[in-house]
C-alpha cells in the first residue's frame, strides 16, 4: 500500500530510525552541551495533528481544524487563530510525554 506523505512532521516521524542507539547518542550530546538531564519516552503521536490548540486563549480551548486545504496551517475552532499544525502537534506530543512521565 502506498501512503502519500504531505507534511514535514509526518515525513520526519516516518523516517526516524528504529534503532534506539541514535537517540541515546543525541541524549548524550544534549547532556554534554547543556548538562540538562534528558529522559527518552515513547509517546503515541496519533491524533495530535488535529488535537487541541495548545496556546488557545479561549476557555474551553478549541481544536485545530485541519483538512487537505489547511494542512500546514489550520484555524482553531474556538479562537479562530491560524495555527501551525506541525508546531502544535509537537507541543501536544511533548505534553503527552510530560504527562506520561509525571503519572505513576
Ligand atoms: Zn484557539
């Protein structure tokens, strides 16, 4: 089955190597350069591209209304801001990882 890749984030995720060794090297490099502790967690990235608008000023927060016409930049359902869908998805993945780490 041929899968059409459109977004840069999707291409980056699908092209990441399966070997953990590369990530461990990256973590060592970050630690060497910043002395910051880095913990590697696996996070399920599904449904993050159409998830909640991370910086939404409206309560309750809106969702990113992504479609084929608005793939890279899409409107928020609540505040109407045009959201970079890739940056928003990366923030949601980060937040899922932080929640996963802080939950027992
Ligand atoms: Zn919003």
